[in-house]
C-alpha cells in the first residue's frame, strides 16, 4: 500500500473514495462541512433523516454528491468526542480500510484526522487484508494508494507504515495454515525478513538443537515429520556493551495436543499456536526498520506437536537445556516446554530482561476473555514498564497474581518439576509458575496471548483470525527503555 499526504481538498481530490468522519452531537466541521456545503447540504439532510449515523464506526456512503470530484464519499461515525480512548485511532483507520476494501479500489483519500496518526496508518494497512489468503476472489482487497488529507509529520508517516507492515506480517504468519507454515518454512521466512529489514538471524537446526541439549523443545517436536528449529534474531541498535532485552516466542506451528490429543473443535484453530513467535518476528522487523536505539534479541522455538510411535509420553522425564528435569503429565502443555529451552537460550545470550509471548492456556480466556492479554511476572518494575507501553499503544493487558501457592502444584515425585498443576483451576498461573523455573533471577514478564491473538469473528476495523496484537506494545517498550 502506498501512503502519502495530500493538500488537495476533500471536494477537489480525484480518488475512488473520499472518507470523512462525523462526531456525535457536534456540528459538522472541516472536510465534512466542506463536502456538505459543496453538495448543497445533502450530508446534513441525510443525518437529519437518520440515513447517516454518527454512532461510532457506523458507515454510510454518499453516491456522486454534487460539487465533489470523487464518485463516492464514505461517512464514518466517530461517536462521542468525550469517549475517545487509546484504541480509537487504530480502529478508525481500520474501519475506513476494511469498508473500502470490501470492493476493489485503487485510490482512497481519507480526511479523518485522529490523535495518534501512526496508529491510524496501522489500521489503514491492516483493515483491507484478512484471512482469505487462499481465496481466488478475495473478500477484502488491498487498496493500492491512500492519500492522507491532513497534516502528518514525515516521522509519523514512516512510523505508521513500518508498524502497520510489521503487524501485517505477524497476522499473515498466524493466518497461514500449518501445511504451509511449519518450523523449517517459518525459519526460512524469518531469514528472509531479517535480510529485508536488517536484523541478524541465526537458525538452529535439529542437529544443533541436539548439540545444544534442547531436550524439552525437541521432545515436543519429536513425533512430527517436520524437523524442529530455534531461531535467534538480533537487532543491535544500542551500544555494544549494553545487555540486550529478549523477546521470546512460542512457535508451535500446529498443536494436535500430542498423546493428550485435543478434540476436533479444540484442534481446528491450532495453526495459530505460533502467534507468540510471529509477534516476535513482526516486532524485530519494526525495531530494525525504525532503527530503535536498543539492543534486542528475539528467540523463537519452532516445533510441530504431533503423534507417532516415537511421541513423548505422559510420565516421561525430559532434561531441559537448563539441566532441570521435567515430568510430563500432559503432552498438550507443550508450549511451556518449548519456552523453557528458548528462555534459557535468551539468558545465555546475555539478556538482562525477558518478555515471553505465548498462546499458552485456554484458562486465560476463562479468566480474562478474548480481548485481554494476561501478564505474569517475577519483577513489578519490569511488569509496570510493559503495562505502561501496552496502555500507550491501546492494547489491553491485565496482571494475574503469581502467588507461591501455585508453585507447590508443580512438584513432581520423580523430577524437579512437572509440566502442569493439579486439576484445572488457575491453569494460566501454574503455566507461568512453570516458566518462572527457567528464568533464573532475570526480570521477566510472561504474556499469555491465547485470547487476543486470534479472533473467531471479524470486527468493524479488522477481519477475524490473526490480530497482530502486542507488536506495537513491544516496540513501544523497547523505545521507552
Ligand atoms: Zn498444547
């Protein structure tokens, strides 16, 4: 998508669609008033007749209004001015793009100014692409060119484009089915992205993983015909002596549950079980392209959790890379096994602060619903920094208590730790407590993104499927350090 600014007015611009916004209970102003005046008050009359609504994200189209060069005017209801939060700018951009993208259109000019311009650009870039990757006649169509009819700094324009494309990459990876996206092809795509965006990539293949004693990760991937991978990404934006921050992602490219097999309904969306890793990749792309002055490493463990005669079993004891032994009580609690080794690699690479992201537990949806990321940590200051970055980015997160009671549930009779708690209650926290066993004393935040990373249904501003959540927050966090 080409995005540029324009100084041509809403009435004069030659575009397929011109988008304007109207506030609830406010008189028309700016471009909306210009169009209304040029068209002899047609917009005002339509509002009066309740054919055009100012309710938030309702959309109406004026066809060929007089005095306007564009054949179509998209009117987006913006709701009440008093009720604007950090999610608003992104969503406005998405609504314009998704509405226009429902048909094939070359050039759109939007005159809806918002507070956070880069977020609005992210929305524009992501609203018109969806999960119809393999459809001949797409439901959403890429808009070739977007003109922004308001003042935008060069910096904001670049930032919006980079973040928008990075979110798009994350979404695309998550939306890809597991027959196309498996550990090896995923690793290849990361190598390619690193080349294009300018970050270093190191890939550990099966043999290297064995040499590196990644026993927990390898056990999960063992029954797949696809080899496992671990990928280390490095963005060296800070000074050489600065310890890096590490972003660590779970990349289970398909999760059948293993011998603790998932039922069909629970397995259907399990191509999305690599969303944590995809988020890390999208974030590394953005950090490199924005040249963020911070050393950041990304570590992703890529495996496919399948079934065969050599599957890892219930009761098996695995030796993780850290040396800690793990008794397996459930082969569907596999993401934490992958992360145990990936976190160890991040620490060995000198990380002095860790964030991991994972579609880790269904229990997190029970606790927090589908919109909120669960936050668990061993360090309040570090956790506060992440929460603050997420709040600024308009991404919803909420802390869960890391009470020591939950660790007691992880005691095994044969090994150092077992991979699930007792019973099903508090499963999100016992999972985090398990990970805590592998972070030593390094400040660490675990993000359970099982809810927000993949949506069952579309919203007005974005298609269903992958959301690309937390890319903006992680970039914001790195910039704030
Ligand atoms: Zn699982």
